[in-house]
């Protein structure tokens, strides 16, 4: 719930008028997929629900719509979504040429190569002359060309739009390798009939910082996205979890009092519910809990945190101060 003193921007006006946030997502188990009851679940889905908590104090006032890599950015430009949480890589051309703003990076990834073990290769530079499948509408097309040019090798790209066809191309031998974000390839490998016959090569061809994307021109909506994400990161740094958040309400630490809204002055000053961070953590948990619940080591996805840890633990996650 936003305080009456909030200076509403165009996007927020539309969101409040319709009573829900429109979020563009992909279809990838662990990150975003409907469950058996048709309810969306996943890592990026939880950040969409966190936004609904910030704006409405209701995690369900959000509509998720699947959009392909080819459709998602034009759909955002056309106003079909208020925010994209579909694993979009932040790049300079998308900011300047296409006119998008990006929120904080919520998943640090990198482009990889998935190959059949029968090829007998152990690194990407050994794929000289290979046929490589790449999904259209992604940064992967440019990255793979750069990689082979840098290594003075040649390859034949096969651009594939349909996700199912993309997966089957490697299984059926139509291509020698697939290239995409490593996290995505790891999930696709798990879907193969014989996953042990395929290998995700160790090197990364690129930096793939995945972040929420919105249309440029609405600074207030951007800041709501920013601080919603930062709330989950700051909570983990404080050691605040879904289970123990109430015990922190009696903390004498001024920073924690501001963060949880015990001291309401910060929320009142910025025009948000002073307890928006508390409400997010109480409903969804901190960043680490969101990660582990959806894509962590105990899930079928089985990701290590890696770079996606707080800066205090050697990772890249870092929140500005809540003051």
C-alpha cells in the first residue's frame, strides 16, 4: 500500500487502477512455470510477488504471462507488461537503443555450451567447424560469433525459435552443440531422455547479468522495482529470514528498525508502506531463501549459489543502505 503522499508515476497509476501488476516471464522449471494447479512458481516469480507486496501488500495481485525471447522485449515496449522478469540480460544497447531501464541484477549467469559426450571435446575452442544451435532473439547469437572469431575458429549457426525444437536439435544430432545461458542449459540437459550422454562445458562465453526490465521514462516505478529487490538482499545480509523476522522487531539497531518499519520515518519519507520490507520477508523470505527454495542444491535444478551470494560471503549481491 502506497501512502497518499506518494507522487504516482504513469506506470504505478495504471497498476493501481487495474489492481494488479502485469509481469512477463518465461517457461523454465525452477525459474518460472505453472504448477499442477496452474499457479505460477519459481525464482523470478517470487520477485514478481514481492513487487505486488510492495505496491498492494498482497502477493497475489500480479498476473504472469509467458513470453518467448523473441516476443518479450517488443511486448514490454508496447506496454503489455509493467516489468519483465523473464531472465533478460542487461546490455548497453537494450538500455540506449531499445529504451529500457534495468533493476538490480538478481541472477548472475554466463553463456555456456552443451555438447554430446560422443564428440569427445572438453572445451569450446575444440568445436572448430561444429554446427551450433542458438535460440533467436537472445544475446547468445552475438556472443557465440564473438567467441569463435576470438579463437580463430569456424562454426555453422543454426538459429532456432521454438524451445522444444531447440532441445531436440541436440538430442537428434541435428546440431553438435547448443549455446545459451549455462543455467538454462543445465535445466534443458536434465530434461533429456539420457542426460548423462551430454556435457555442459566448463567455460563461460559471456557475462549474463539477469535483471528486471521496465520501459524507460518512469523513474518512480524503477525505484519501486529496485528497492523491492534490495529488500530481499539486505534481509539476508542482516540474517533476517521468513521464520525469524518477528524476533527482529524488537532490535535496537537503528538500521534494522528503519528496514522493518519499526521506525516508520523512512517509509513515510519515500511514500511506501513503512513495513514493505517486513511484509516481503514475512511472505517470501530473503534472497537466499528464494534462491534455495526454487533453484538451490536441494531442488531438481541443483544450482550452487556461486556469484549469487551476499558480498559478505564472497558473492556479488550488495544492497545500498536503507536510510
